[in-house]
C-alpha cells in the first residue's frame, strides 16, 4: 500500500476517499455506541466519554507547539533535498516527545488521584469514570511518544495512508467494544480499553509505513538539537495559543456544563454536539487532504499553485459540506427522535441548530487555517482566537448567571464569538495572505450560507408531507436530498470552465478505477 508512484491528482482523490471512509466508520461507531451507553448506563455516563476526550485537548496546548509544526519543517527540508536538516528536525521532535510523555504521565497520575476535586460525578460512577479517564490519558501518552512517525504521511503527500490507518483503527475499536459489551456487563471504561487497543495498532502501522515511505528518517540521538526544538516550538507557539483559544471557545463547554449546570445537562449537551462535530470533522479531513499539496507549492514558491489549490479546496468544501448542514437543520428533530428515543428530541435539536448555524457561514473556509500554518502566519489569528475565547467564557458565565437560558447559554455564547471572529478577523487576514480583496472570502462565506439556506428550504418542502418514523425512511430521504442538492450546488458554485474541469476529472477517475 505504501509503495509506488502516484500522480498528485490521484493522491488528492485517494486522500479524500480514505478520509471519507475512515470518518464514516469512526463516526458510525460513535453513532451506535452513544445510544447504547445512554440506555444502559445513562446520559451522564455518555457525557463523561466526551469530557474525557476534551481533557486530552487541554494537554495538547503544550504539545501542539512542537507537533503541529514539525511536519511542516521536515516536509520543506525534504523537498529542498536538505536530508541532514530534515533528520535533525525529525529526531529533535521524537526525543522531545518522550520528555513530554513522561511529564504528562506524572501529571495524569496526580489528576486521577484527586479526580473528584476537579469534576462533579455521581457516587455510583466514580470508580468507572476514574478508570475511563486513566485509560484515555494512557492512550494519549502512548500516542504522544510515537507521534513523530506520522510526519511521513504529510512529508510524502501520502495522507491517504493515515486515513486508511484510521479506518482500520476504527474497526479495532469497534471489535474491542463489541467483545467487551457482549461478554461482560456494561461499563463506561470499556471505551478507554478500546482506544488503548487502537493506539497500539496505530503505532505499529505508523512505524511500518514510516520505514517504507520515508526510510531516510531514522532515530539518531546524535541528530538531536535543542536549537531545532526551540525553532519548531517558536514557530508553533502560536498554534498552542490558538489551541488554548479553541479550548476557551468550545473545549470547555462540557466542563462548564458539569460544574455550573449539572452532570446530567453535560450529558445532554454532549449528545447534541455529536452530529455537528461529525460534520466539522469531515470538513477538517477534506481540508487536510489538500494541505500537503499546498505545503509543497509553498516549498517550491509556487504562488499560483497555492492560489489554485486553495480555490479548489474551498469550492469542494462548499459543494459538499453545505449539504449535511442544510439537511440536518431540516430533519434534525426526526433524527434525534430515532437516535435517542429516551431523550427530548426538541431540546437536542434546538441545541444542535445553535451549534450548526455559525458553520453555515464558515464551513467552506476551514482551509484558511491550513494557509495560516503553512505560511507560518499564526500570530495574528491565534491572538484573535485567544481574545474571543476569553470573550466566550465571559459571555457564557453572564448568560448562566443573569438569564434563564440554562444549557442553551453554552452553545449560544461560543457560536456568537466564533462567527464574529471568523467574519471580521480571520477572513480578512486570510484574504490578505492570499493577496485578495477583503470581500473575496466574505463573498464565499455568504454564498455558502445562502446554499445552506436553499438546501434547508428544499429539504423541508420535499419532506413536509412525509412521516419519518424509522431509519429506512430517513436514510432514503437523506440520500435523495443529498443527490438533489449536490447537483444544485454543482450548478451554483462552479462556472462553465470549472464544470468542464470537474467532468474531465470524473472521466479520468472512472478510467483510473477501470
């Protein structure tokens, strides 16, 4: 799988196909396991699964400075044929990650020992939740120690291999959970056992692929340079600030709900976030599929290539990602009624709508954050993200204390801050980097929102007289709506020349499959 030469267009297609397949399986696993946990262990238990994952994002504030930029440094040196410099960056990152892993092991042990001081949890669940967090932290520490192997996919523009790994890893988690929940009485910490099994597989797979596609990157203690570590971390410092800002904007929502509203309410919010998170994950994966190609254009100082790849990515995101948003806004209540029959579907749907509306304006432009990273222009966007993170925390605390919004206050405040930040700060800055007028990205943003609007209206009209009361019915209607709206988006977002290019690409892809 790792060998062979494949042209760049086929690589992009393979990246997209494997990314989509991996996300379908991973999200499908969450889709099926969440209602089972809610029905057998309660909505509170499901909330702690999501909260444990959020805590890993808190740890990423430190490691992001190094690992978010290491791939960029290694990739650029490889494509400049500076092998020695690439090895120095690679080994410096590898060794530093071992120091991080040991440090987090100590921190995690202290946190677990004092768990009840940080999180509200019902007495009957304390032991199981503590085991869950212990296993999730162990997964993070093991993964961090071998994180550097993943650089090979980005450096060699073979991200489809990492997506294929994620696909198999999702099956590893699914099989592990199926065995545990079938053979033993339900326990929430089985989720933690499954992620540990997955990370062990991931490390093995990454190591084999690294040896195959990037054999020049080998461990050598003599190649460690503290200067290179500091160089990478200085470049990635603003990524860490951005990560902190992201946590303040949306990563603390479950913890705030747990501490200020209640653990049951935290579980409800976690359920409402699942579908919006899936949509955003798909968008991020599509963006990543284009990122390595943009990085290679940057290394070769090919400005026209950067511009054309960005435009292709933004149009692809707009055409594809507006569809699930519009359809879900139209059929969300029906979905929640089927997916979580023991919960209040209207409430879950309202929370999900509040979360999704800002994405209607921004989903096609998630690629701009890849531009910030590749061009190493992270300072401005990171500071703005951090500022709006503090604004969000202030807003949510004010809403909780002085209004009757209750749980709705949490996604409402983060959505307001997110939308204002993107429209009035991130988009103008990205336009400047791309040497475009400010209205360039605003135009695409509002065009995207308009597409979501007509998809919502069309979906509501088509299904208005339909009684959606089973999974077969909703799947059939979603499939039909997807096809109809995909065609409409194709017409709306592409000009005559782009339509011809897309048709030619499809013909070539069909020939390639044959």
